[in-house]
DNA sequence: TTTACTGCAAATATTTTGCAATATC
DNA sequence: GATATTGCAAAATATTTGCAGTAAA
C-alpha cells in the first residue's frame, strides 16, 4: 500500500472513531478502552466475520468478555458503524464494518458462500438516491442464487 | 383484486409449490402436509415476519411444533424460496418469501424500521446482471440510515 | 465522587437434536 | 414394509442480565 493510501485509511478511521465517540457522548455512554479496541478490530477486517472471531482475537491480547463484545457491537450497529447479516442457508450471523463499505454480494444459498462483486454504477447510483426525511449512510446489495459448483452437484 | 390478478397469484404459487416439491424430491425428502402448510403461510405474507409468528399462526389450525417450522424454513432457504434477514439495530431475525419478491428497503438503524421502496430501474437492472457460473434467482437492496423522526430526536 | 462499564456467572432466548410414534413412498 | 418426519422434551448455542468490583468523567 502506498503512503497516500495509508494516510487515507488512517484519516478514514479517525472519522469512524469520532462518530463512535460522538454517539457515545450523545447517549451518555463512556469511552472505554474495550470499546475502542473492538472498533479498531472491526475496522481492520476486510471480510465478514462473526462475533466469536472478534472475541477470540481480542482475548489473545486483552482481558475482555463476550458480554462486552455483544454490548459494543450493538452500539456500533445503532450508530451505523457496523452491519449485521444472515447470508446463505447456514443461518449464521455475520458482521462487517459499515462506514464507506457499500458492498455488493452474490450469495449461493446452497453452500452459503458470499462473494463480493464490484459494480461502479451501483456504487454511485444508490448513495445518490434520496428519500423524504431519510438520511442514507450506506447500503448493501445481495443477489441470491446458486453457484456453479452447487449447480453441478444438484 | 381482479380475477386476472387472482389467477396470476394462484399460478405464481403453483410454480413456488412445484419448485419446493422438486427440491424435496431431489434431496430425498418427503412431501408432508406440514411443509406445504408452512409454505402456503409464508407466501400469504406481504411483509417481513419472524419464525414465531408462523408458529403461532399455524398452531391455531394445526398440531405443529417449532422444530418443524425451523426445519421447513431451512429447506425453503436452501431452495431459494425464502430470505432470512437481520435489519435494523434490534438484531432480530426476520423472514420473507423470495420468489418474485425482489425488494428494496430503507432501514432506520436508530429505530429499526424497514420500509420498502419501489424502483423500477433496480428491479430490471439487478436481475439482468450475470456472473460466471452463478445463476441468480432474487435480490435484496438495503439502504441504511436515519429516518426523519429519529433525526429530530437526536 | 458518582455511576456506567467491566468480567463473570447465571438466566433467557433461540436453535438443534434424540427418541418413539406416525405417515410417506 | 422401510425409513424420513413428526411432536415433544431435552440439549446445545447464542444472547442478555444481575452483581460487585473498577474506572471514566
């Protein structure tokens, strides 16, 4: 990654952190090291992840409980910094960062695989849509179907 | 609803029922009255619903267990006849029919409300997209943000 | 100094599984 | 007739809550 790209990423995280801290303040919640560490770890992920992945990663370095991870993910969900999904037919809950993360997925409902696809048009068109009174912040597009591998098996 | 609309709806359900029955056969599963009743009830819903809503509705007329509802919803998920979601910040699981039900939602992450919006362009564009080996069957679009009501409260 | 947050453990909620009876094929 | 599915209850998972100690404001 180039220097300018790294700077961009750091700036972006500053915005994220600020939004979280403002939300906490507005809600009368405290800024704790646990909450910040969880936010950092969430934003270090490029893929979908489950709650226990976060917990197990955090556990390696800090003393932290699952209850705190649940609590923090709920806060992040409320202030639009995290998305929570159920994709595929396995029915498992997955999370991903939300800020500037407008993803488009194709999902095989047979094997549960979620694969990202890029589409510049959607990326521009969807954020440009307006709705009375509604301030949009990010979006997700899911196209469900059956992948090549599973189609062969059937 | 006009006669022709009613016929259309019935025809559409025939296709759904046939797809389900074919899937059951392919998988070596049996066609049971419980499974058909659950499918019917799912397709009678115009909105998102939770599993327990189905169970409580079914219970009024039939002897059926939650385990069967879970089992059947999993089967319907696998054969792309049902979608499973987590929308909003309450983190609750919701379901909806999938066949010919390509919905677009705006979701307020503050109050958890999911509101459908119509967009003819997306409705046509998304199903027309092609991916190597992947057969797409239905889609969902979610635009997350904060609704007017919640923006005022903050 | 006040009180929200923490970890831990217990409580709840959600989902899955084991089993004997039943119904589909 | 063979066996997958059922309801029920018990087990396994996932999530939330109560509590006493700790730490942010």
